[in-house]
C-alpha cells in the first residue's frame, strides 16, 4: 500500500509563476520528508528536506511546507524557471532507519 | 568527486540469462540500496544494506539477490531474469545518521526479452 502519495501526475506552470507540488502520507511514524528532482536519463538528486519538528524549510527559490495534522506537505518553487522542468518525487522516512518511501512523482513542465 | 557509479547504463538480455548490475560508491557510506522505477509506480525499494554483510529485503525483492562483501560495492543480481523485471534501476547510498538524503547513481535501463 502506497504510504506516500502524489496525486498529481503532472503540472504545467508558466515561467515566473509559482509551482506548487503536493504530497500526502499515511504513516504517522514518518518524521523526515524529502523532495528529489529527476531529469530524464539521470538519477534523482536531493532538493530539499524538512524534519517533522518544523513546518517550513526554505532554500532559495524552494520552500517545503509540512502540515502534520493533515499529513500533507508541499513544495513551492518561486519563481519557476524552465530548468525546473523535471519529475519531482516526495519521500518520507522513519526515525528508525534510512529507508525512503517514495511517491509516484509529479512531472513539472515550466513553459516560457 | 563524490559519486555512485552503476554499470552498465543500458542492458538488453534474454529471459533466464543471469546478470549482475554493479554499484560502487566512493563516499564511505554504510547504507546502500537498490530501487526500481516503473511508470505510474514511482521508486520502489528492492533491497538495502546497512553495512558489510548486512542486507535485507525492501518492498519488491522477488527475483533479485544482493551481496555486500565490501563497503563500497553493492551488486544487484538477477539469477533468472524475466520480462517483468524490465525496468529502470537505481542504486543509492546514504551517509550515517538518520534522516539524511540518499545519493543516487545514474540508473541502469534493463530490458528483458
């Protein structure tokens, strides 16, 4: 059963606007959340993360928000750039180990 | 340069012919794992290893084997590949400590005919 869900397979945003990618999880034991970015023919690369003790983490144009009560997190990209076009994976882990549970990914297309 | 290296990048093989996909990392990471990526299913963990000689099953281990004889290498073995193992495979390694991001290899595109 998928414990991390990304319900939007794709998203298209105009350059300069905000991209919002959403992720839901079901396991209340998850306490660390990560976003990975993947270009075609490359492996996923780490983008940004957030611990469950926080509700926001910001790194440049990227901000991740965590709503624990709703078991929901989102990635905001502002402003969006064409180079941001990629598949974004949400992942979660538990305190007890390193295993990452991934969502199915959201394909973001930023158009000029 | 810190990296995770997989070989081969592309492989076409026939059903039943044993194959090994190699994975090597130069970061002295203890934790390594294998994932497969399939359309509509995202990344699913096949096997992982907490350290040398310590391996365990992930979510989809059927049809795969792994070994961890030395820290830097974590090969994925398909003893008798089948067409449903056609997929994109990623090896990853993580530094010690909880909640740290994994470093991924560039992937191996495997086709079993």
